[in-house]
C-alpha cells in the first residue's frame, strides 16, 4: 500500500478490513483534516465492475444529506509506479463502533435501545428512498453507533437508484443471506420494501441476538426467507411484535414505509449506547438519551401525532388481517382439494422452492455431489411432475452442490488413461514421479485430492519410475517395455 494516495491523502493507520478493501485513517493536507479512506484491494482493482461499484457508492452517498448517512468527500484512482490503478473513497472519520461489534459484545439489546436504532435507521432510509435510492445490503456490519450516540448507515457499495442498472452478475443474489428479502431470494430486484425487510431482520437480531432465518447454507437461509414463518419474539417483547412482523412480511406491499417505521419506533425508543472507537472489545455501558436536536431527523412529527400514527397503523393492520381471514375463508370453500405437482427439475433450488410454494406445497431439500450439474441445480424431485397431492404435501428436492466424487480407480492405471478420465470430467492434472521398481513406469501410484472436486480443479497425479528407466531413450524400440519386465522378473 502506498504511503500517500494521489499525492494528497497520507495513510496513517489501518482501522478496518473488509471483503472489498481496507479502511485507513488518513490526513488530507489540502483541507488540513483527518479522514477515512476506503482502498480497494489490489486483486479487485482491475475489475471494471468493482471500480463501478465504488464510483456508484461515491455518487449515491455523496448525493444524500442526512445525519444518519455517512457523507462522501472524494473519489479517486491512484496510479502507482508499476502502472496499476488503486481506486479509493474518502469519507469523514466517524468515532464509534459497528452494530455488529456491539452485538458481538452484548448479544442482544433492550427493546427501547433497539427501537432507537431502528428509528434512526428508518429515518435515514426515508431520505434515501425519497431520493430514489435503494441500499440493498442493510445489516449490523453496515450500521455505525457513534461516540455521541448517533446511528449512521454505511456502505452504499451495492446500492442503486430505483430502476437503475444492477452492477452484479445476472442471476446472482445481491446482499447478505441473513438479511435478504424474500423477493431478492426469489431472484427479483430489490425495492424500497426490501430495505424495510432487512431493517426488520436487524431489529429481530438486536432483540434476540440471532437472525430469524439463519441456516447452515446460504441456499437454506434464502429458502427460509421465502417460506418459513417468522419465529415469535420472547414474551417480554410482545410490544415490538406488530412492528417487527409487519417489516418481515413475505409480501412486500404489506410492509410499512420507512417514514412510518421511524415514527412508530420513535414512540418506543428510549436511548442508544454511547460508544468509543478506542475500545471496540467492550462497548461502554453508559447510555445517552436519543438526540432530538435540530440536526436529528427522527422527530419528523410532533410526539402526539406520531403516537396517533402508530395506533392508526396498528388498527389498520388488524383490519387487514381480519379481512384476509374472511376472504381466505371464502376462497377456501372453492379451493381444489388436491394439487398437481409442477416439474421443477433443472431449475435452481430457489426458483424451484418459489414455484412449489406458490402451488401450496411444502419444500424440503437435500444436497448431492453429482457430475455434470451446476451448484444449486435441482436434479430430482421426490414426487413426479403432474402427480395429484394434498395441499401442504412435502416435496423433497435433491440439489447439486457443484462438487462430484473423484474417480477412485485411477491408481494402477497408466498416466495417459488417468489423465483422459480426469479431462472427461473437466479436471486438470499435474504430474510428479516417485521411484517404484515393482510396477511399470508411468503407472499411477496416488492422486490428490481423493474425495471431491469441481470442474476446473487440478488433481496431482503421482506416477512410478524405476531403475530400469535410466539409460533408456526415445530410440528404444517398441519392445523396450517388455525387456524391462523380463529384466525385473529375472
């Protein structure tokens, strides 16, 4: 890392490290101020998509003005002596810790404290959404609690304007699995409502200490977002249940707006933690009342009006629920008693689960290591397509991991035969030799690894050579191998 970027920003101390790059405490001599500089990792800097992502972060965050959104001072590209370009982003240096660090220290937060955080996050989102910007990756690691008790949203690196072009590969999931909305898990674009769903997951995580839909794999987590009901909050948190459940609605149109959430959460808020960036191992326990000065934007309405708004929303939610039950009951009388199982083989597991869920079926998955199938591809379903089954019947999907077993019968074959077999599976081979006078030269003695591989992997193949190979050359006749065998037998 160069000591100075673009002959201006002097990098003084590394203060953060993430997947895309590093964050440095730096000094800007032009304006004589201390700043934070986000520097992209060298192996990513040559990627056009990564550079565009950073430019987008600078453009979007720089267009927003809100005390809960980190400002952007500058974007630049440093050209080193070797000619390589290093993109970077310059931001104010914020004194505080991330919400993920707070949760790592304290596990869960009290109701009032959580609602303070939710209210300020929702207020910041209201400003972003009013500007046509969707964040798309809200999570505790992207939320900063400052030393003065303010809550700030970080990292608009995968944000985009509503209706804008996505910078991610087509078909790829954008965001973090634990905080991914059902519509994103189903492969649809993120919307304002997707940010509100992620906010609901943040709220649930703060209150309970764990995300509501976490599973062992990202695919399992995405399926849980799509089909698993929201686990109930502990009994002592029942006052937060209506708001959290509305945010975590599977149907995007049933989620409240950011402005409504800010108003409702503020009525339940008490205080937020005062933190210090100099001590991230243990968050300070002294608390500070939520700020209500002229720079804060939570108090967008008078307190009494916010209370009336909250009560009105809860009443409306109850009326909608009753209406849904009545309509559902009327529809149930005419609903078919059985369902024809759709054909979901060759779909991705998320697409298949969505299709089966829409049909009223319950989905279970198991993984399999198979040749010739992409990771996440459904290769088998337990109920044949077209079969009539009861509503909520279970359909088990066999999903490919993208890995497959390496052939176990390569040892003892000739090197050429082994390589041909590996190449037929899309694998590569590297050759090494080991002295062995008991088998023919070029006989495979071992391979590594021996368990699983994916297309493009390289397999190390060790073959035999013997004493009788020395002194032989390419002029040996075709019987040289037979001669060596006879000499060894003698």
